[in-house]
């Protein structure tokens, strides 16, 4: 496949994706009659969530037409397997966008698509097993990056550009077809998914992007010349995606949470907690991804020694540990432990209240008793207070007058 064919395929993918995304955006933002009183039409939200299908159609159409025209005859089986496997996971992702599916079903479809790619590429059994495992792992790692506006689109664009360069440098221009159309499709979709996102990649676009990147990297590594350090250079292109997955797994393990329960504990979520804006989080993560991608590409082109790959790896490890220090979960609402002091505090408070009540009762004179009445027995109450003339005092009125004023009024009456 010549360079002009690669450029033509990329331009076609760009125009198809832009046209389809613009139409989908216009339909998604069109006002609809809500299904529920006072609500918003669920149809519009579903259209925004399935907007990634436009990028899938743009990339898939351009790649399929190029294959039909014989643009990559020397590797038609490998490229056809790439496109077929990516189409399978994208179709299942579109169904998941409309009606959530079981994780086991989606994982099984990804494994089947990876086996299809490996078989059509003609890899040996041992290399095929490793490639299939790598494809499934990296596909889900990239799909998890779709947790912020524009994040996966930008990171996927940078990673696909690195794979395109590696394919051209390594002498496998046929394997550069899908990365080329993917770069163009993601570039055309980026403006629609940037914050505030009008369209989203959804499960269809995210799994298609992750599978295309993972499978392309595996096949480019298998077709690399023996003298190149492809075994170390190409895995570096997925550094940020794997770092996000490691961050999530470690964080949920420490918090005793289920690893399958998606929460706000990814890279962009933690950056937001330190007052980084949504576009800023996408830009920072993309720049983070560009460093290992550029380093891996230069190592693959034999312009840098493989030891330089330790630098982005060390920086990524330090960044993951730094992000782990940012709290990602709300503190659990648990009752305070009952210590000895906490058990005695209520009793002391109650005793103080009883003492205060008895003191107030002693200050307030008792009610007047009838003439000739006997004083109350000990333990049943205090004897009625009397004035200097021997007359009983008058109890305070119900309005809550102080005891001193009541006693003064009784003295004046006496």
C-alpha cells in the first residue's frame, strides 16, 4: 500500500465521520416531546450516548473500501481480521449502550474477536495466545478511559498516531491502514466529544477504539523486524490506559470495593478533586500519554536506546502513587465507637439535669396547704413555706415568674 492510498483512506474517514457526527449531533440536540411530564426525552440522551457509532462507521467504511480496492493485498487477512474483530466488539457495545449487557457476555465477545484476529493473521500458537490476552486486556483498559469528555478520543488519537509511525518505520504499510483511518476518525469526532460533550463515544466507540489500538499494536509487534525492540517499545504506547486500570484496581482493593463496580476513582476524577477543570484533565492526561508514545516510537525506530523506556515507566509509577493519595471515596457513615467515657457521659448529663431540676424545685415554694393540714411525711415532699406572719406562700403563676417576685408578692399580701 502506497502513501497516497493511506492519505486517501484517512481523508475519507475524516469526511465521513464529520458528516455523520454533525447529523447525529443535530438530531440529538433537536427538542423532543418528553415521554414523562416535565422530563427530558430519553431518546435524545440515547442518541448522545450512541454518538460513537458515527466514528465507527466512518473508520470502518473508509477501511473497508480501501480493502475492497486492494490497498493492502499483502496483508489483507490481517487487516480484514482487525476490521472484523473491531466491528464485533463495536456492535456488542452499541447493544450495551441501548440495553446493558452482562460483563461476562461482553468479555466473551472480546475474546472471540481477539481469537479471530490472531487466526486470520496466522500467528503461531504461543504468540497467538499472548496476543489474544494482550488484546483483551488493552481493549478494556482503553475503554475505561471514557470517563471524561474528550479524554479517550484525545488519548486514542495520540496512540494511533504512534502506531501509524511504527507501522511505516517497521516496513508494514498495510498494517498502517487502520491506524490511519482511526486517527482521522477520532480527529473528526474530537470537537463533538470535547467538554461540554454533545456526543459521547459510548461503549460502541470506546470498545472499537480500544480493540483497534490493541490489535494493531499486537500485529505490528508480530510483524516487526528481528533487530527492533518491539517487545518493549510497542507496549509503552498503552502506558496511560494500563496506569488508569492499575490505579482503579489498587484503589478499590484498598477500600475493599468490588473491582467491577464503576465509581469516580479514575485519573480524571482525581484530577477534578484537586480543582483541575474537565478540559484541563483531558489535556494533562493526553500530554502524559504523549510522552511514552513518543519514547516508544523513537525506540522502535532505533533512534533511542531501549533503556530510555524506563523514564516514562518511572514517571507513570510515581504519578499513580501520587494519584492514590487523592481521596476518591466518600467516608463511610459509621456510628462512633462506644468507649467508657461515651457510656458515662449520658448518665452524667441526666444526673446534672435532675440536680438542676431539684434545685429549681427547691427555689420555687410549694403549693399552699389547707389550714390544719399535717406536714408531709419525710421522703414525700418538703413542707409548705410560710411567711413571717405564719401565712402560707403563694406558688408562682403559670406565666413563669421568678420565685423571688412570687415570694415578695406573698409578703406584701401578708
